[in-house]
């Protein structure tokens, strides 16, 4: 039995250490690791599917507290929950400062849970691939729910939404009566807005903020693929574990409706196509950059173009043509 | 002397028929034409540069009347003016219905002017390359001003802005006191908004609309790379040739300021780099699609991915790897 066969078998049995090991393989930039990762992913197949929940929330909204409470609620129901982080900003600091496991101590000790911090990769493109493959590994390991968490830096929300079955936006109570500077684009991809910290002194403020967001969502065009009442805004308290069951109920309502109406399958199909074309593009460019001669041509051509010496299309042909020599 | 050398020589001498012939070459999809076009573009070089003005206006705003009046004003000053159209929608109808030359009869008869209708190409990507190369040909032919016109369908304004030194938005007087449904993104790329039809019964309405846009522009973040007062909105009448000299004066103020501050050169450099990377991407994909075996692999892989049988990254590697066989 090869090392990869063995890893695949242990992973399929749901062993968390095997899963962690497999994710390390897909995160690696080493060519031999990439080859092993590809072999492993091909061996595991795509038969099992989890509910993929994208979750965005800026620092300070209580995201770790929410994920811990929400995850523990699900594991208490016997569900297996994986948490993956997409945080391009952590590339700069070399990983989260405290570490995701420290942030969610109780959940990380839960036998039914698996938490994986954000990898230290420099490009969102690399993070996206790693996360998609990590999701596939979690599914093969039999997890029921995969939470894909992002801090919402730059384009990371769009990337996470493109690999999720539903997208949840976690917000804090707003200071005034104005909506927080939530970008319109994010509001548009959110299926569910959760206003956290609806507890103690902030409770009434959280309820007002929630009403504001509910109003804003009503003003936005209703998506024809969603049931009545969605997208929706509700107030929750991760600290007091209030409203988490309602949030889970809403997620299930939405996802069941999408499954019943073929929207879930169509969405997964479109996402897979999107990532396939993205991967072809990225891998083609990587091939050019990995070859020293081609890379040198690419850089020289770019310098010529930037200096206005050569037209972009002519310079590009000078790079692409030698990469595909005519067949003899 | 080869056919291409001859064409290059006549084009450099400013012969309009040679220019028309050269643009036909860059528009052609035939492999031999593409090779000749590349040879021609390389022979012509990039020494001469015109002022590239992007102009967007939806049908009904009087765009043809404006271009004719504006172009005739410039040719009367001895300037040579080329007009290129970017209209992805014409791909559907197989070219503009009336034809650009009919639309601008006087300008098309002007010795100092050159008008080229939009080609019937199906993809904005193809139109973008053809237009960039046609701009380069017009510059080599010694034109002083190149007007790149678009009807503003879909992404065409962004594409035109990415190849222009300045971007002008032509609008009609608004019906009410509300701004016409001008997309915010377009407002953001416009250097100059011209409210046309400031004549006859519409004059006061045009002035009001202009004031509204001026206010909207002031509310938008001022671009640090622009001089005081820009972006700007002014009222013009193409029909009565009123305000066209003021518009031209504003364009010159802006472009001289940008030249003096290194912004013009930086912008051209960034645009060239942008198009270079775009061209590399497009040409790499074209190579895959042009090869029957690779195309078959690409399509089979996409079907596998869409059906959820293979992960996007694994399927993409199955397409890209055989395209770059290992060197022996």
C-alpha cells in the first residue's frame, strides 16, 4: 500500500490527523507534494458532499465566539463540523497571531470538530485553491458542515462566496442609526445577515441595527432563486448562545429550498466551471513562470511593453508562441 | 520590397487607403493575415503618439453629430483626426445599420479625417485587441487625435478607458431633476462630462442637467492625479457647435497637466502592462482551443468538472500538463 493510499484510507475513516496531514500536502508549494496532493484528491473522488457555509466578519464582531458557539451547537446534534479560514492578510503576519485553535478552544477539543488556521500564502489565488481542496478533503473525511471563514479583506468574500453553498455575514451592532460601511457588493452576496452581540447593554442597539439591515435587504432586488423572506437579517448573541438555532433553521430552510429547486446543484456546477477556467488560466501562467527561459522572455517582453517599444499583442505572441512550438 | 514593407511605407506617409487596408489586416481572424499584421505592427514601431480620447454615449445623445462637429473643428485647425468605433453590439447585427460614414458624412469626406466603423466581431476581447492595434496604426500614420467611440454596452466603456488618455462621457439633458441612470462606475472613469443638446427648447434643461452632474462629480472623491476642477461637466451643443472649443480647451488643460506631472506616461505604461498580461492570457487560451486534441481535452475536462466528477484543479492540470510536455 502506498503512502497516499494509506493516507486516503485513514482520511476516509474520518481520522483528523490524516485530514490535517492531507491539507498540509495541498498547501505545500513543493512539486512532489503537489503531485502527491493531486494523487490523493483523485483517489478520494468527489462522492461525499458537506454543506459549505461561507462566513464573513471583520475583526471585533465576535466571529470566533460565534463559530465556537455555532460549531458546538452542531456537534451537540452529532454533526461533524470543519472550520477553514481564508485570510489573505495573515500572509503578511505569517499566520494569525493567536492561532485559530486558541481562539476556539472548546471547539478545537471537540472530537466531532476540525479547525484549520489560515495558511501563510502570499496570494489570494493560492489561498483559494488550497481552501477548495481542503473543503474537498473535509468532505471526503465525512464532515457534514464546512465553515469557510474570512475576515473580508479585499476580494476574499467574493472568493469564499464562489465556493460556498450559502453565505453568512456576521456584523456588530452599529454605533449610530446608519448602516455600518458594509460594501454593497457584500450585502448582495449575503444570504443571511447575523447581527451579533444582541446581549447586555448592546441588545437594543443590535435589534435596531438588525431592523436597519432587514430594511436595506428588502430594498435590494430579491433574488429569484430564493424563497420568500430571503435574504434575511436576524439578531443573535454568540456569547449567550441566543438565536443560533434560529440561524441554523434559516440556513436549512434556504438550503433545502435550493436543493428542491435544482438551484443547489446548478450553483455547484457553475462554481466548479468557474474554478476550472480560473485554474486553467493560473496553471498556464505558472508554466510560463516556472520555466526559466520562458520567464526571462516574459519579463523582457513586459519591460518592452511598459517602455512603449513593442505593442502588447506583439510582445505577448513573442512569449506565447515559443511555449507552443509547431508540431513537426 | 515586400507587400508589408510597401504598406508600411504608404501608411507612414499618411495614406488613408493604406491605413484602411492595414486595419483590415489586424481585424482579420485568418492566420496569414494575423502574421502579416504582426509583421506590419513590428515594422511600424511605436514612435509616434496621438492624443487618444475615449468617448462614450448611448444612442440618442447625439454622438454622431458631436463627433462630426468636434472632428471638423479639429481638422479646421489642421489636426488629423481618426475615429474608431468599439461597439460589441454591432457583432449581433453584423455592423452598424447605417454605417459610421453615413452618420458623419462631412467628416468622412474631410481629407484630414479617417473614420472606421466597428468591426463585426463576436467578442469584446477581439474588439479590444483590434481597436488597440488600429489606434497604433493611426498613430503610425501620423494622426494627431484618435477618438475611440463606444455606445457603452456592458463592459465596453471600461475597455475603452483602458486604452485612452482621457475619457469623455456624452449625455443628453435629463427628463426630470434626477440624474439619468448613469452607472456610478462610468461616472468614476469620466474625465469630462458633456451634456449635449444645450440648444433650442432643451437649452435650460441641459444647463440644469449639467449643474446636477457637476454636483455629483464634486461629491465623488477627487482624483489626486487631476488638476483643480476636474473631473468637470459642461453643456455643449453639437448641432450649433457651441461649447466644443471649451470642451477641447478642457481636454488640453487636463492632458497637459498630466503630461507635465508624469501621469500621462505612467498611465500609458500601466495600460500597456495591463493589455500585455491580458494578451498573454488570451493567447495562451487560444493556443489550447486551436489545437483539436487540446480542445477536446479541455471540453471533456470541463464536463467532468461540471458533473462534479473531478476537482477543478485536478482537471485543469490534466489539460495544462500535456500542453507543456517535459523536456527530454
